[in-house]
C-alpha cells in the first residue's frame, strides 16, 4: 500500500495537478495544497536571496550556433559585467545561452527549473538553482518582478510568459518595468498584431505597447533596459512582499493558501464545464456579445456548466446566455486596483486578490476552452493552455478560437515563424487549436471531441 501511495504521489507530481481533468469533481486533496504552499515558501525564500535580477525568456530549442543563442550569450555576459543577476528557466537554448554568458562574465547565474514528463535537466552554466514540480508556481517565480524582463524568440511557453508579464503590469499587479524584445524579425509581427487587432477594440492601451523596446543585438538590449530605468520596482507582487524567513512568514503566504483552499472548494462538484474567455471591451449591441450569449445558452442546454472571468463584455454575455437557459453560470473574478467586478448573470461566484491563484482556478476544471477576441489576459490564458498541452502537463482538450478575422494573423505567425522559421514548436503544435466563426461550428467541435457526453441538443 505504501508503494502504491508513493507511486501515485509521483505520478501526480509529474502532472501539474491543477490542470489535470478531475472526473470526480473533488479538488480538495489536502496534501497537494501543502505541497503547492511549500513551493511558494521555498520559491520566494530562494528569490529573496538574490539581488538586481533580470529575467531572460526564450526558446529551449536553439543550439549554440543559432544567432539568437549567440545574442543571448552575449547579453548574459553584459548583464554580469553591469552587475545584474541573470535568471532563466534553467533549461537549454536561450536559457542556457544567457546562463552561459553570465558565467563567462563572472556574474550570478540562476536557473528555476521545471520537472517535465520528458526530463529537462538544469543546464551546466547555472550557478544557483531550484526546481519546481508544479508549472504555475515555477512561472510565478520566473515572472515575479525583477529589474527587467527580456524576451528572445520562443514558442508557446515564451508567449505565455510574455503575455502574463504585460498583463500583470497592465492591471497594476506588477509595476511598470523594462520590457525588451530581442529579435525584430520575430517580435515586430507580434507587436503589429497587438496594435492592429487588440488596441482598436479597446482591449489593450497603445501606451503599454509603445513602452516596449524591440532590438536585435545584446548591446541594444542592455542599453534599452538601462535607459528605461535602473531602480528595482516594488509593487504588489514584489518578492519582498512574500519574504519567508526562519522567524517570519509574511501574511501574503497565508492569503495565497486561503485563496487556494477557497478556490478548490468552489470548484468541488464541477465535472462537466467549459471555460469561455474574451474581451470585456464590447457593448451589448456588438455581434461578439450576441455570439457569446448564444454560446452560453447552447452550452447550458448541452449540459455544460459555464465558467468565465465574471466581468462584463464576453463574460457577461456568456453568463447571461447560460443563466437564462437554466444552466450553471460561474464567475471567477479578480480584484483589480482594489475593486471587484462581477456581472449580475452568475449563479455562483468567487473573487481573488492574486492573479496566479485566480488563473489556476479558472483553468483547473475545464473540459474545453473557448476564446473570443481579447487582450493580454485572453492571450495569456490561451498560450498557457497551449503550453501545458504541448509539454504534456495537461491532457489534450478542445481549444476553440472564435472569429477568423481576429485570430488568423497570429495563426499565420505561428505557422510561418514558430513552426518553420525559428522552429520553436513542432509542426503538429499548431493543430492544438481550431478557429471557427459560428457557435454551431464551436459546438460541433466540442461534441465531436466528447461524443459520449450526454448532450441535450
């Protein structure tokens, strides 16, 4: 019996439990909560021992002869020579290059590694490291406020990290800080998509996008970073706010634990549910609102509970459709600038202070994800789910994007640049999602994937 228990613990540790499909609807295994909290305490304690940090992100698939690897290596060396601590995910590719440069520059070289189903070892140029079982705790530590965040070309994981950082800055959870994008050929089409698609609909403010610097060389990257500010910011998610010493554990650590406990209690009982995400910046006479309302109604009539972020816009429309069709209509909200927003069409709701706990609870139970056009938050959720599926941290489920006109440019970028040019994802990874224009098409994809679900329509 003991051996079976140990085996189960290890199997669950190899998955990010928060994203594993739970057929019983019970999310309250207490040992998992404590294991997550241990990672938070140890992670923040580890980060608190560092100083003057800069986090570098990018693909794990580049070898040492690739141009982006060469630039990242040179940049890591410049960081060391300028007195910075280089932090990466500790793996190969861009991470190895930055750590290697930092070591060659005789500076601190740090890696925050993740245990993947296909084993990822810490690269040999990391001087100080720690490892995480759970994907989301490791990403919290990687994206905790540092002096700056530097993004090289990458795949779904790099997009996930990029959109999480800029979203947290946008909603005031992280302070404004240097965001430097290295590789103009890679990043300029991404920024163009944001400017042309998300800014006009009001989902993203142009001044946020205009604050980023896009460069090609290590020298330009360090200059842009230092030009934008030398003071280490202190804000809501600053590491010092979560300091865990031998004699003191900050109250925020207990608040995280409380939010996890309350969140998993909130989810308990949910088995058949679909998460729908999208912009809050649409009016009730918008065709997006009408489509989202119809989707909520169809999901409810098909026996699915509907989960949204609980705000206005797409979330309100979906919740309204589900509630008026007699279905479960859930809202999982976030306190932003001290205020909570929950539309009146939810039948059950909960709100969070920390974006990472809220995101975990929004994501945990779902049998499918449907994305309407949206801003940084929507894009962050999308690429996090794609990353989890790609890295085998999550079972494959339907990922459905509504509206070709909005999504086609980023899909074209994924196919051309990620798959073929930089090869940061495989040629099958762009098939993890489907783009449709109608509710009927979305429901068909959902029903085809889950043919044994007891559909009512």
